[in-house]
C-alpha cells in the first residue's frame, strides 16, 4: 500500500513538474507556430488579392485589345483575332503559373513549420524526460530503490511459478 501511495505521489510530482515547466514552453511554441501559420495565411490572402488584380488587369487589357481590334477590323481582322487569342492564352498561363507558385509556396512553408514544430517538441520532450530521470536518480535512496525494485522484478521473472510455491511450502 505504501508503495502505491509513493508511486501515486511520484506521479503527482511528475505531473506537476510537467504542468509547471514543460507545458508553458510547449504552449508558447505552439502559439508562435500558430502566429506564423496565420501570417502565412495572410500572405496567401494577399497573393490571392494580387491574383484578382492580375485578372482585372487582364480584363482591362482584353477590353483594350478588343477596342483596337474594332478600329482595325476592316484591314486586319484575322491579325486582331490572333493577337487577342495569344494575349488570352498568355494571361491564362500567367494566372495559372502565379496560382501554382502560390500553392507550392504555401505547401512548402506549411511543411517547414510542421517539421520545425516536430523537431522542437521532440527535442524538448527528450530534454524534459532526461531531466526528470536525472532528478529522480540523483539521490542515493532513489537510485538504490530503483535498482532493488529492478532486481526483485528480475528474480520474479526468472523464478518459475512452481519454484516460488515449492520454496514457500518447503520453508514452512
């Protein structure tokens, strides 16, 4: 029963240490990563606005080209139509290229943020676990208790069930 209470107290202490020293830096790191993602989303929104501006510029250029085509329709109707089609195709390729680049940049940034977050959390977890183990094993009493408990468990695993029962019956 006292071992259970001791383990319960140790568990409460470990949880308190994690709550006090591990959780705030992790929360802070998560918040900074969320802010970074929010900035990236804002940048993506700005890129989308630039795309709309490019589409507007495309529409204006197309309207201008149609006006010029109307002026020279009598002399160069075929050339005017070809120019309009070339401009449209070029603008569509440019729009698709800008859109694709935006998607690629966003995906790359998202992967970098996730990778960095995983590395930081892993590193912090290992550091905190090492500190907890080192703190626990820093006192001789804890170290002896851990070694004794480990040896008792090894003996219990090594001894067959019948041997323990026979030894107990033979001693009685």
